[in-house]
C-alpha cells in the first residue's frame, strides 16, 4: 500500500522542479604530489558530485607523475535549478595506506554552473592545484577534463 500524501500539490511541485543534468570527467594525471614523508606513495582519486561517487585505480609507488586516464559520466544528476547554482564536483587525491587510514594529499573543486557556462560546457584539459582545507600551499596538481550539461544541451 502506498503512503498517503497530504499535500499532493507540493509533492508534484517538488518533482517538477527537479531536472536531470549530465556530468562527466576524465582524470588525466597528477604531478608533484606532497606526501606525509616526502616519499613516493600509492595514489588514487575519489570524485564526488551531488551524492555520486567514483574512485580510480590505485597506482603504486608514484609521486612526481601519476597517469590515470580514467573517465566516467553520470547521466542522471538530479538537481533543482536552485541547487544547480551552488553544486560542485570535487576531486580528492589520496595516498593509499594499506594498514591505517588513507592520507589526503589534497582536493580541487569546480562549480557545475561555471563549467556549464564555459564554451561547449566543458573545462578541457586544465591543471588545478590540490589543496588541503584551510591551507593555501598547493600539495600537487591534477589535470582533468570535466563537462556539465543542462537538460536539452548536447555533449561537447
């Protein structure tokens, strides 16, 4: 038996406002990763956006240059137009620690609205600095491509 909805107008209004956006990315590489001990590490990337999550393969014994060349597309990121204004995609680079907690090397963020506003709705092969929260110094660089499409827009 379906639960009874007291305010059907409100429920239908909420569903109407939600739109499906398409968000995709390619993680090319990372460079000059700063680790706890300054030695090579086993890095991987976690990408998060609006409740979606993707994790790359872990590369072994890398620090100066790490190549992933991994991509992913989320065709069904549901957001209201208001949520789209402030939504972002987050790229977090970690050093795998096989015995304790993984070490966060740094993060980079891009706002979906700003990606969508670019020509072709794409942020193409750009290097972004990785930073830890509350710190200004870069802990490495990540090179990536990402795109964001509103409903009705075509892919780059």
